[in-house]
C-alpha cells in the first residue's frame, strides 16, 4: 500500500504514536533516547504513520514533533528529489518491491528548497514480508557544503597562484625564442633567472598540494632518523644570512644536553623553514629560536623536544589565533598561499607532537612545537 492511504489517525492513534515514541526511548535496550542522536530520526509504523520524530529531525525540518507524530510519513516529511519529484511516491516503501530493504543516502529537498541527506531502512517481518517500520535518517548538508566550498576555494587559489608564474615563464621563453639575437647576455641571464625562480615557485606550490592531500587522507609518510634539531636550525639561519638577512637578527639558544630525536629530517626542515620564513617576512626585530628538552604532559608520557620561534613584530591579533593553522590563513597581504602553517600543523601532529601559537615576550608572534622523543620499535 502507498503511504497515507490508511484511515486518518484519531485521538487514540495519536496517543498510541506518542506512546510508541516513548517506547523507542531506549533504542533496543541501549538506554539512549532518540533525542540524543545527532542526526534526524523519523520512524513510521506499518500503516505509514509517524511514531518517532526526534529533536534533530525537528531542528533540521523546522517541523514540530506534535504536528509530525501520527501524520502520514509523506506529509510529516515531504521530500522531493533534485528534479522536483515527490520522493515517497517514487520509492513507495510499503507498496514497492518486496525484496527492497533500504534506500541509500542521497540529496533531497525539503519544502523551501533546503537540501538534506536522507537514507531509509525498511524493517520487514520476513525477508519478503510486509514493511513493519520505515526508519529514516536525516542529516544536514552544511558540513558537506563547507567542505565543498573549501575545495572550491583551494582550486581557485591554486589556479591563481599557478597562473602568475606560468604566465611569466611562457612570456619570457616565447620572447627569447622569437628574439634571441636581439638581447644581450645580461638580458638573457636576467630573463632565464626569472624563469628559474618562477619554476621553483610552481614546484613549491605543487609540493604543498601533495602534502595537503597526504595530510587530509592520513597518508603522510615519515622516514624517521636521528635528527640534530639545533644543527637544523643553524642551517636555516645560514641560508637566510646568505640571502641577505643580517646575522645579528637571529638569536639561537640550544639547551644542552638534548635527548636523541627520531624524526623525518626533511619534514622537520619543512617545519623550520616555514616558521622562520614567517618570522622574517611578517615579523620585525630579533628572531629568537629556543631549542630545549621538555617534560611532556602526564597524558602523553615520555620526554619531548620543544622548539620556540619568536619575533618582535606586531604579532597576531587575538581574534585570529584560532584560525592560524587553517587553510588560506594569511597574517598579512605580503604574498603566500596561506597553506604553509596548515601543512606545518599536519607534519607536527603526524610525528605525534603539538604546535601552539601565542604572543612572544617582545610583543610579536610566538610558535612553539613539541616532538616526542621516541626510538623506532625495531631499534628497541
């Protein structure tokens, strides 16, 4: 039979549906009330009338439970597919195929065009017997929309970041090929150096995208080796000095003795490079790097190595500190994709460590990350 073809429920029927809703309170003896569920739950009985309409369903559909309980399912939960067709008439749970026991999750529309994710289960008395219950799960699509917007924003950012260097590479190479003889050696060298720098920029962006993909999917591989974190910091500072920074701008303090640190040296270099680059580019004054052993929290257990990078600039506004490690966050308008700190957090957490941001004693930004000191099991 189709939904809603049975007699309209009277007062006794509504009272019965309310009693049935209460009887569902323990959800099979688990002691869990339907209103405790995070997703919407709607249950219809063998006659197609609603006997359960939990609090999440009320919130998602904006329908009062009192109006839904005892009503035919298609009236309490009027759903349409994305082409405007009435979903309950299409699926016909009570009069359709006797072998069907469920409807997979799909996007459907509530009145007013609000999109929800709906799946259904048909509870039968026997494998091909009549439907005794129709159990419907409803989920809000807001989280999925946020994910889709994040992906769209990532694509737009990547397209923008790739277009600029590739336009430069294409323009200079085309010019050199067409007019090679007209340029002096110095002019050729300048253009080729620009092409080389832009190619490096594209390579870095692609590497960042690959890192994000691995972090999001939990596939970031670590090749742990003994790492001298103090020496690694020194190498990065030397690179900044070689590129024109004043050596007096950096202050390194390494507390000895340091415990042996087993980590992926390339990934740790990536973390240090990003944090120091941010301090140099966006901060001011002296950049201080403190490396010291640290006793971890009681929950984590064991020793840790802590690295703190501080500057003396304006710092990060208090209201922005919660978003520092999210995608596309930029501390200023001075370039960058806004992906670096997101990757830094992913790398540190993949090592089992933590990273926090705060205000430095000199007023600037302070990033502190800790890495657990752990020896690989195969060496124990």
